């Protein structure tokens, strides 16, 4: 591994089969709103074991669409973990609701159910659980809380496609689950996303929301030989194209092998870092299958003579594309200004943010790449 070629923290795997699948659709009659969308939705629903999947243009669109399906709007509160990508919280803001930030468990950085209870308000309508790094949240506790307070449970599962919680697939653990098919995620469609749910009414609402709020699509009208359509509510153009769906279908077939590979790479990191106190992997709960979108370590910064930004820069210099996931969302200027959030809101998230570092992990990475990353990390910390 030379420093001239950066080992990224994540990247897509595309083969000739994927390319052929895209080309086949490009040569067909339907570039968008065609049959391949329905095929991809059926494959994804089967994969996670639910009745409905709705494909959309991004993971962010998927999150927004769940907020719409639940009828969330102005005056409503939505509980979101402090450590996540900004899109998890932005989705509530798009609908005029207020994101309320719950703290995380310091060992896993997953949303802390106790903090969720503490942050409940009379206006809370939903909990967004983020399967951070690819580890499913504590869905037993979250389901109990959601039922007790009669709020919806949404899984932002953008990190966790292919994971399991107590043998149930991610995608079937919450009322609505969202996925992203951005190139760094488990499978890619370039840009793309989806929602999975067992609720047919929400599925129907989400299908017209992604299509301007119009209840029939172009293909349905072509089949009926009719020009008539009705827009029943304000929606968006959140559609995925059929050639993207073709790529998604082709990628999904490889996902089980990729998850296995990600887990093997994580295990190698775990073994190489075992007993090493300066960089500790996040805890993994029993009875989960971690999908390892990210491999995150917590640095013992108080015991080191070098700070995280120096460690980050040194690793980048060595050709290792480390990253930091994430800045606590409410510390961003938009959230401070719009909602008046201040530092101190989620102490565990803020403390963790100072210590975390994401090391490269993606299916095409070799065992030697893992060894190189750990060697470099240890030599910098020494
Ligand atoms: C990637 C990601 C999203 C957004 O997905 P896009 O497809 O990039 O819009 C949302 N939430 C989390 C946790 C993500 O990692």
C-alpha cells in the first residue's frame, strides 16, 4: 500500500454483471417508472422479510418520505440520536417538525433507550433509531418505549442492510426502515434509497409522495390508455430510475458475500487490536449480526501525547482514508441557530465525538490492507 494511492474508508464494488444489468435496461423502453423498479422493490422486500419496499432517489428522500407517511408536521417532535448523519434529523425539519436529540450509549454509540424516555414530550410522534456503523439498535427496548408512548419507530438503517437483531433482518425491526444506496453503503445505485414496511397504507402513501403526490404513475396510465390523473397532496419527484434499480438488483445478489467479507475484516481488526488500550473498537452486543458499514475505534486521547487531528493527518499521509462519523448533529450551526441547541445537550455523544475514528472497511479490502492500517495506527500512537 503506497501513500500515493489512498485506501478509502469505504467504496463500492462494481463488476461486469452489474454493468450488463444497467445496459440491458438502458436498451429497454423504460428508463424510469418501469418494471425494474417493481422487481427491485420485490427483491428488497423479500431480502429483509417484509411486505413492501418503496424505492426512492436517496436515503435522505427515504427518511423524508417516512415522515410524510406518518403525517408528521409542524408542532411535532421527533427523537433522533445525536451521533448520526445530518439527514436523519433534517427529514423531520423538512416536514416542519422539531428534532429532539437523544444521547448515545458510550460503548456502542447507539441511541440510549433511557435517554429516549427522558426526551419524550407530549408532542413526540416518532423515534428514529440509527443502526450506527451497521449494528442494530436495542429494538426490544425501543419497541417497548414506542408502544408505551404510542409513537412510531423508524429505523434509519442506512448503515445496516444485511444485519440481524435476534435473528430478525434489519428492515423488519421497526414500523418503517430506511436504506441508502450511496456508493459508500452496502449496495449502491449511484444515488438511491428505499423504505421497507409491513403497513400497506403507508406504502401506498409513500408511492404517491415520491411521485409529486399523484396517485397513478406514467406506466399505469399508459397501460390504461388514459391521460387522467389526480394530485391528491403535495409530493416530490423522489423517483429512482430503472437502470439504477437494475444495478440495485444485481448488487443485492452479492450482498450476503459482502457482509461476510466485512465481518471477516472487522474480526481481523478486532484480533489485531485486542488488548491494545489506545484504540478500542466499539462494543458489539450479543445476539446481533453487525453489518459493518463502518469500523470505528475510540482513541484513548487522554493517555496519548498526540491529538486526534494529528492522528487523522498522519494516517491520511500514510494513504489511509480515515474519517470521523459524526459531529453531534445539534452542534452544526443550522441546528444551533434554528433550534437554539447548545453544547452539553448530549454529554456521551460529545465525549465520544472527541475520540472516534473510522478505519477503512469495504468488501474489496484485503487482509494485508487491514494489517497495514493497524501497523500505521500503532506506530503513530507509539
Ligand atoms: C447515508 C446516510 C443517509 C443519507 O443517505 P443518502 O442516500 O446519502 O441521502 C442517512 N442516514 C444515514 C445514517 C446515512 O449513513
